[in-house]
């Protein structure tokens, strides 16, 4: 690919990265250019659209042309990296992968094969190595993707072409996500301060819209167990405190409301608790998302699993699903 129109459709490819470096010069030059404000505003909109799960069909181009669209992708990655919020990173990865996949489905078959090959997938074949397949479908929860439901021979998983093309989107998402967060210099993050604040405000508003009024009866078993332990006067391990604080912050509780939860802990210290809660809630410049179920299991915090737990991979997903059941 040499056309910027094409590169903007697949901004995570190496050719697109090379183009950005070649056309923008250094990052400093890009940020000081006359287009900086436009690019940053487009980048903010890009992240906010991803956060709100907007349909990518409605967001085909950000900016006045393909080049600005490509540059806004670069800056959007920097914004979420400065915030270092896992939820933002995940949403942006999903959104950008879906956006690119829509373009992919519109390509001619030969071009699809080239694009798929560029990201490590041979859609022209009828199978895929098991070692490639297993990590690729780890985030897909439909029964049809489970290895036990696939035909496997000589270390290869058999796939229909349409299935291989579906996995292209997952590979796109994985490529985008594994490169985030970027290592963005602090002085650059400071230059982005007003734009980062706009993204953080949008994230907080999105949390309120997604989770609504706090419903303790919808808390996942692991979070309920942590609250029970605290109110019983049990000291929580650091990872338990972090998980509980991040979860409560993510669903919209204020720092003071979260601090009140820890008041019964044997080692409760108001100033220290407020410091830790504010740090996790974003006062440090990094807003944290509650750990996923896999992490909770690793640290022995996944307890009393129920039927809803089997359908989700994150405590926040459990909470949203359970709240809908109660409506």
C-alpha cells in the first residue's frame, strides 16, 4: 500500500506507521504544526466514539482528509496512553479493529488476502495452526470457536474462508491492543492536558450512563466478598483493595463514598485511604479499571462463582448484565 487513502483504513500496519514518520517528521513538528488543534480534536472525538461504542459505519473519516484521519489515529493512541486506562485502551482497540474490518470487507478478494497476510493470517487456506488459532480466539466466547468444537488434524484447525475472515478482525484488535499503552513522555502528555481532560470527562460520563444508580445487589460475587471482608474487619491484600476501589470508582462512586467502605478495616487511616483512592481514581494522571476475571482468579479473589460469572470475563460486565436482569 502506498496510497494514503488505503493507509488510513489500516493505520496499524507498518506501512502506515512508516508514512506517518515520513510525512510528519518528528512528533514535535507534528504537535507544533498549524493542524495540531484540528488533529487533537479529531483524536478526542475518535476516542469518545470508541468509548461510547459508536457504530464505525458512521465514523469512516476523522479530519478533512485521509492524512488527517491517519494522524488523528496516532494522537488518539497517545491520549489513551497518557491516561493509561485499560477500559479506554480496550474500547479503542475494539473500535479501530471494527472500523478497519468494515473497510476490509469492502476490498476485492485478492486485496483481502494481501491485507490478511500482512497481519499474519492466510485466509486463502482452509486451516490455521493450532498455536495461532488458540490465542486468537481466547477473547471470543461463542461456542463455535472453542477448540473442542473444531476439526483439528496434524496441528491445524480447519476453517471456512468466512470464518478465517472473521478472525482477521480479532487479529486486528489484538495488534492494536498489544501495542498500547505507548511510552509517551510526560512533557508531551502535559501538552495534551486539555484534550486528556476532555477524554477523562467523557469516560466518567459514559460510566454514569452505562452503570446508572449504584445497585449493590448486582455486584459480582468477588466484589461482594471483598466488601464483606472489609466490613467484618478483615485486612485485604493490596490487590484486593485495588480491585475493590477501582470497581467502585468505575461504577460511579465518589472518592469519599469509596473511603467510607474501608472505614471498618482494622488498619483504617483516613488520609492514607483517601490518598490511595484518589490515586486509583485518576488524581495521579492514570485512571485505573478494575482487574479482569482472569486476574482475580490469579490472585485468589474469584469466589462464589455463579451462572452469570460463566458468561462474562470482567466484574464490570457482570455488574451491567445483572443490573439489566433486575430492570
